[in-house]
C-alpha cells in the first residue's frame, strides 16, 4: 500500500495559504524552475472511478489533493492505495464549491488544476492547460465547444442550458466564452486570492469565471473533451443548479457595477 497523508485544509477563507514545511510539503518553486503542478480532485463516493483517473495523470503532476466530501464507499481508502504521497483533505462543509475551496487551501503547487473524480475529465489533457498558462494566461478554462473539444455526456437540456447561460454571461461581462458550466480549469496559484470560491455548489465555475473577469485576469479557453462518467449517477440537478449559476453570475456582475471590493 502506498503512503497517504490526511489533513485538514490550512489557510483562511480569503484564499491565503501556509506554504513550506507546515505539513512537510516543499515551498514554492524557485523563479525560473519548472512550475510545480497540483491537482485538486473533489470526490464524493467515487471509489470505482478513481483508479482510472489517477492512473491517467501525466508525469508533470507533482501533487494530488483529494477532497473527500464524506464518502461512504471507501473513496478515501482507495485513493490512498493509488498514488504515493497523495493527500486526502476532509471537506468541512458541503458542495463542490466548498470542496474546491478546501483543496485550493491545501495545495502547494505553483499551478493548480481542478479535476472531477468521476472520469469525465481526461487527465491526459492537463499539459494543454499548463502550456496555456506558461504562454501567458493566468487562468486556463476548458471548453467543450472549441475545435478539438466535445462531449459524450451533455444531454439536450444541459447543452441548451449551458449555451443560454454562457450567452448571458458574455452579455453581462463583455466576454466571448464558448463554455461556462465546465469545471476543468487551471490557474497560477498566485491568482488564488482573486478567484477563491466563497460559494458552495456547482455554481463555482460561474463564480470563478466572474471573479477572473472582475480582476482583469488573462483567461484562455482550452479545448477539452468531456466523457461520460465512469460509474454512478451525476450529482448535478440541471434546474436547481442552473438557477444557482444564474443568480451567481448576476450577483457578481452587480457587485462589480456597484464598486464592491474585489
């Protein structure tokens, strides 16, 4: 059995983090060196899917932080057997946004990549996101609608809903994004305080995208292919979560228009 360390998130709700020897992890990579890549994986009862996800991680990934949302299927135990040094963080609250916040706080890399545990996002694509960041982007967001991307998982309702929400987002924020409700994202860790999620659910993608625009961060879309989840059923509820996405992006835009602190 490979080693596995468990920990609680270290840091504060504003996205600041303790780095260095607080938990045995190395400090930030020296300037000029290859950036250290951390992958944050929120998981809730994904024990059956994790072996495929972890096995496909590229060699450029140096740290894996799995955030366990209270799984009852042995997700934590399975994860600990899959990769030497994998770190498990016990989620304090509920929801994907809260899980990502816990994982971001615990990660030590110069680049942070978000990856779903259900196998729908292919880890083999991670170098595309890293290259986009090293080419000048501060945030690289996946798109299923660029050339080279696609989806075998989007239902008709979800496809229409995502298209409508993306169109409204572009109108509100003056962007030209092709995809909105897709969570495959990478960003430089130095940008974390500017986009740190304070929401709990699946609206987290809209929240991060909205904050990135408000902070005038350089955002690049990267083509990505979304596969069907490997096992189990999706935890997404299109109508309920679509409503939360809509409310989040409107509220973030109003905060910007009213001059709310960034």
